[in-house]
C-alpha cells in the first residue's frame, strides 16, 4: 500500500476569524498574486503558518494565551538571530 501524499492527508478545518484577520490573509494572497502570479488561499496560508510553527518546534505545553505563543515565537527568533550573528 502506498503512503498517502500530503494533499491526500489534508483535513478540512473550520475556523472563526475576525474581519481584520480575514482581511490580512486576503491581502497576503492578493500581494502574492500581483507580485508573483501565484494564488495563495487563506487555507494554504494558515497551513504554512502551522508548518512554520512545527518547524520551530513550538509546542502547546503551558500555553494559555496569545501572549504566551507570541513570547515563545519571539524567543525562538532571538535564538536564531543570536546563532547567525558573526562573533
């Protein structure tokens, strides 16, 4: 039996975003299509964000608020910046 491809593993997820969040995703998609010709859907952008968090090894452990997540992301970014700075 063949391993399913990534697109075959996709699941539909319903999310509730406010107007500003939807507008932001739409603007990113429009910026991409006008600058590169590539159409990016809201779903694709959200999936990429999830993949980025996974790649940064961001976990949900002790995560309670949006601020907790933001702090965790910023901590990883600072670690990457410190690693890439010449000495």
